[in-house]
C-alpha cells in the first residue's frame, strides 16, 4: 500500500503529494496522513474528483485518509 505522510505541511503541499502518489500508482489504494481539517477536505475533494472513495479516520495527530479506486 502506498502511504503519503503530509503532516506538518499546509496546503497545497498535501494535495501535491497526494496527486504525485495517485499519478505514480494509478488504480492503487493510497493512505494519506494529514494534520489539519483544511488538508483533509482538500485531499478528499481531489480523491473524489479522480474517482476514489475516501474513508477518513481521526487519529491522535490528525487524520488518516484511505483512498481506494472506485469499485475496489
């Protein structure tokens, strides 16, 4: 599984890192770690616009987003 740790970065860096992961591994599930609500919303919006489902889990130091290609 691909994991992107974007904690400590403000937008647009989490979106850029997530875009690179999605482009580099098309059709693969990706885990994204962020530490702000703004990054959580922006990464979720990006993933949904590319046809990924998004599962958000609140963790101690922010959020863990599980991005899965539609239908998987």
